[in-house]
């Protein structure tokens, strides 16, 4: 190799002082022949080879690596299904296509924003008349830009027609500023079991197209606020903005009940219960927006109260489980049968 030849040339240079010239020429000729011998070069690995292939096949000569990497074993076809095998479930897109093909779309709600720039519509491919567990419906919320006529679908729901519970999309209303749109994803049906329930509300923010769950509740008489139950807390939303406040109930381990706004939209009264069917011990609570501090005013099990309304300042109307009506005065703390305390 080249390093050995170089070492021999240095040795020849030392001995050339006392060696005949002919002998020197013969050795130089031999050295030149050694220098001109080709040096062996290892083959360049194929870039298609992975490090794992070279590692798991250490006995394969370098010249065979490429052939090994490019060799492919034909896939073994799966065995044919037996006549009694259960078919695999269809992908969601196939279910949506099946629902769309089963019935034409119907318009469930249609509302133009107060500024006239947006058109919100809920379309539904309803369940077929002959409902089976394999049948599906499909609802979607679509927004249309009135200036360009461009559409975008923002929320969808695949409905199992043979299922139970709540389902279906329904548009509700726009905020006065046209920034928010409110809708529900439980327009039809009722949840399994018994007890208090209201439709949950969701809100689309057109500034960034985000969707926020607001909980289940009622809008204030002035149309500017929403009081709702969300994750066990009473929350109050500004219908033109964000969250105004949140407060847990003053009694632990209870179930949320119906909500009522005061006539001036500055206070909220609501009911709590120990159980759902029957209600058991029930509680009447009032919360003022000025401090967001819920105060317990009355507890009763006989009767247990299931409904509430507020139409007169400082007095609420209550309905018990048997349908009888009562009145409670927040100032005197008196409970009366009927509506005139």
C-alpha cells in the first residue's frame, strides 16, 4: 500500500551513497511500479439502505446489500371472510354519505345577523321513516358570507336514529352586536332518567370561529345576559362579550335545578335538590350580580320545589312536585301557598 512504499523510498535514499548506480535505477523502477498499483476501494453503500438493514444482516457482503434492500416479498392475501363473519363497521364518512343519500336536506333554522353580513342556517338530513339501529341522520351548521356567497360548515352532528337521549342541531339567536351566534346540539329528545334538564347552549365567535360551551340556563329579561349551570357552578355570560362571573352553590353534594332572573336582570334565584326522583330536600338560593355571593334563603322537603319563576320584585313563585303553587318573599322570609303572600 502507499504508506509502505513511502517508507521503502526513504530507506533507498539512505543506502544510495554506497550502492552502484545501476542497482539504484532497478530499485527505483520497482518502486514506481509499486506506486502505480491501484488501491482497493470499498463499495459505496446504497443510500436506499437503512442502518437497520445493515445491522440486522452483518453476514451479507457489501456488494449484496443493495439487492437485499430492494427485494420485496409479495404480501400474503387475507383469508376470505366466512359466511357467518361480522362485517367491519363503516367509517364515519361513509355513515355521513349514507345519511345524506337517504333523505334530502331540510332547513331547521335560518337567521341573518343584525348587521346583515352573515346568514346562519342549520340543515338536517333526517332519519328515515322506518327507523332501525343501522339508520343515521346528519345535521350541520352552515354560515354564508352575504357579500361573497361563500359557505362554510362549522359544526356537524351524526345522529344514530335507533338511539335514545337528546340529539339534533338548532340555531337560536344572534347577539345584538352580530359577533356571536347561539345554538344547541340537543334540540330534540330528553336525556335518560328524570330530574331537571335544559338544552345546553353553544356559542360561535365570528372573530375567530371558535365554539364555546356555555352550559344550560336562561336569558335575562333585558336580553343581555345568560345564567347557566356549567360544571356544577352557576355562571353568568354577557351575550355580547365574555364571562361575567361564576359561583358554586352554597350547599355541597346537591343537584342543580331551575333558574329564574329578577325582573330588573340584576339578581338570580335558583333551586337545588338532594336527589332527582323524588327531589328530597330542596333549597332556594338567591345571587346578586353586584357581589356574586349566593345566599341560602329557604330549605324544604315537604313540599319539595321543582319549578321557579320571578315576575315581582323580591318575590318568587314556586311549584312543588305535585304541581301546587307557592310564593316566597325574600324580605319577610315567608312562604305562602298560592301566589299572593
